[in-house]
């Protein structure tokens, strides 16, 4: 974990995980904190042709919102999911809980699934990056993805093989972010 870094999707290539490797990665990702075993998340897989098919929706909505952009920018949106061999969408899907597990806690569980997926991908020898770009917050995309009214995207995890070693970045000074609580 001390060496975990996100590999930038622009520096990813194939191969990505095969079916068996992906099954292990998803199983490990699902070992997240989940109060009352609600499983308040689910996965959407984008591989092969599905990446380009989904990209057509991205390009259509992006063009509708930004009609004056140059063709290369629209092409970028169209091919966005083709930058990596596999993209896993993690859907936050909170459940009604009569015993009171709050929605916020369930959304945190979906975030923990994303983090576990990054760690599992790296442990399996793959590069991964967790992204939430404009399409993670677009209601038209939610409809294309079949999200229910109570669901939203926790993120998209791009997976493949790193074509270059990810650069280290500054890390927080933990001492500046930590305090010992004392009653006044």
C-alpha cells in the first residue's frame, strides 16, 4: 500500500484483466465495510465494443452541451472509454434500511469498494485509475446506464497495463492532519 499510486489512464495499454482475474478483483473489491450487509453498490463493466458504444453516448451529450468545440475534442469524448482495456463503473446503490444504516454510510461503502478495487488491481499486476469526470454526474448518462433514482456513480475504475511508471506525488503531512481529542 505504501507504493500505491494511480496510473494515469493516458499511460495505459493492454492487456487488462481477463475474466478470471476480473472475478478475483471484483470479489476483493466487494470486501468493503458494509454495515448490515446491505451491499449498497453494484458494478457495470465496459470492455470490448461496449467501450465504443458507450463513447457514442458521451460524444452525443458532450456535443449537445458544447456544440462549438473542435472535432478532436468530440473525438476524445467518443473514445474516452477506449483508453484502457477495461472500465468498471461502481454504482452507489443505497438501500432502505429499517434499522437505520444511513445513506451516507452506504455511499462510503461504495467508495471503499472503489479503493479496494484499485488495491486489488495493483496486487493482480494491473494499473488502475479511479475517475469521476463530467459523465459521472450527468443525469442523461445515468439514464443510459440504467441507474435508478436513488443511485449515482461512485466512480469509473480504468484498468490495464501501465506503459510508464506512475509518478510519485506529494503526500500529506499526517502530523498536521491529526489531533488528540481532549474534553475542554
